[in-house]
């Protein structure tokens, strides 16, 4: 009986260690250090293809190494490298009905090094008419994967100018699509005859996620992904002398959570499922990092994904609260809330359904493949005046809110990480 008693006491002791309070292992001062470094001017806003994002990646790599995470590929280190192509518009020569079109009134979209078409060939003539939603129609036409001249009503002059300005920075694509050649022309109402000649400069550029893992003890093939994106906008148009979009909330706050949680679970050392911690690149220019990451694994192996995006300010629900995108699509949120019983923290469904946030972050690719992949956030996206501006800086954040949210994620994930809860799969999107 005495031996049984001591065995019971030992079991209680081990159990208490397994659910050790996060504040014992996650320190608010360390959270502040991480986010302050990632959002510093030295990182230059962490734009893709810049020295700033390389410095950020090196910082994250070093944190993962100090924590003791295992690289996903021991031969490649913590960087998961891949490449994309950036296409910049070159020379455009266009005539419609014998009249030369000024450069500011034409935008071309093509992945080809050059293209030429005229009214004597089988080229479609399409329109974006007055009263139509320009961007919706613009994307729809690009999605057609066709060759066409597109006449744009003058009503859309303002948004057309923004698209033209954006085109000078180049488009990023994963693979070249040879079936699309489009010329959008502003202000012309008829095209009896036309000739269009255009050229592009195509560069192949490197990108890299930063990823590490803690191998599961009894269920190593079952993966739990904890992620955030570490890129931002970089150097932008100066406002009051400041041109660095530091991206403190978006998403240095989420990346800080990933590093903090990696440190927490490595110290606990009791995960039955394999934990994969990943800082994604290129979220701001199309989610290429998450897409590449998803292509390198079997989605059926991924039990759940905790994607963390913008947790730097109090949510609309007040303190000790965050929301989960796609809450209704699985029981992921219900499991998390069950694990928070007895605490003050609460996870809510996404309060911004019109923003379509579920498919706007790095969870989207795996979610489309059926993984219960959700984003956790506290941002009031409808009124956030610092979002995508040079004012998204460390000084605007509530570090205590970040710390509280990280601790809540740590507690709420424990039954999934222990292998005792498995969230329901999300219906796959039709391809």
C-alpha cells in the first residue's frame, strides 16, 4: 500500500510538470526582446528579396538553434529554400485605331519575355465597363488565361493608376504561364484595329522559410504545425521622414509567438506528436512560403495548424481574448477552449466574416487540403490605423497582450500536442 501511495504521488508530480504554467517558462521580457528585434529598423521592414529579410531569417535561425530544435532537413539546416520568378514590365508599344497609346494608359499582364498581337489575329477584345467592380473584373480576366485587349472605361482611372504604379514593381509567380497575354487600355471605347508589342524582364529569385521541429515521442508521424509569417512590406513611401514599414504587429508579433512556443515545448519535452515550427516568407506578396511548405508534406499527416497573425493589441472582445478564423469549420476552437477551462482567456469565432480572413493568411493552403488549419489573431482589422503603414512599430504594441495570448495558446494546444484530441478535418476545396 505504501509503495502504491508513493507511486501515486510521483504520478501527480509528473502530471504537474506536464502542464506547468506557461508563465514559468515563457517570460514577458523575452517576448519583448524578440518582437523588438524583429521589428527594429535594422531589419528594414523584412521585405522579400532584401538584406533585411535575410537578417531576420538569421535571427530566427539562431533562436531555433539555441532552443535546440531539429531542422526539417539536417542537410539543409533551418532554411527551407525555394525560388520564384519576378516579372517586370519592359517596353510597351501600342496603337489603337491608328493612335499611339500613352504609357500611363496601358498595363500589360503576361509571363512571357515578349508578346505581340494585332487585330488581324484571334485576339479577344474585352471590356471593363462603367459601373463594374474594376478589381473583381480585372482578376477575373487574368484568371481566364487568355490573350486579349481589354478596354477600360475612364470611370476607373483612379484604380487603374494604382494598378499601373504597382506593375512597375513587378509580379511574382511560381511558374511561368504561357497562355496569358493581356493589355488593359484606359479610355478607349472601340478597337477596330490595334497592334500591341510588349516585353518583360524575368528574374529568378530565392526565398526561404525558417523551420525546425521537436520529434514526437509516441506519434512522430502526426504533425502539429505552429506558424507565422516573418516578412513584411520593407521600405515604402516616406511619411514624416519614416520610410520603414517595420511590421511589428504584422507579423513580428506572430513570429515572436512561434519562437516563444518552440522554447516552451522544448523545455516541457513531453509532446507525443511532432511539432513543426515555421516562419513563413512572402506572405505579403502572395503566400508563396506557405504554399511551398504545404507542397513538401503530406497534408494527411498534419493533425492541426496554429497560424498566428497579429496579436499585438487587445481584441474587440477585450483583454484575455482572441479570435479564430474559420471557427465553425472544425472543432479546433472548441478543443482549445476546453483546455482553457478555469482560466480567464477565451477564444471567439472570427468577428469579421466580410474580410474573408480565413483564406487571407498562411493557414489557407493547408486548410484547402482538408487540414484543420486556423489563424489566431486579436487584431481589429476593420479599424486598425497602423495596418500596412510605417506606424506599425514596437511602441504601438501591448506586449502584455502578446504574452497573454502566447500563454493561452500554449495551454489550449496541450491535448492536441499530447495526442489525446484530434480536430475534425475541414472539407477540402474543389480544385
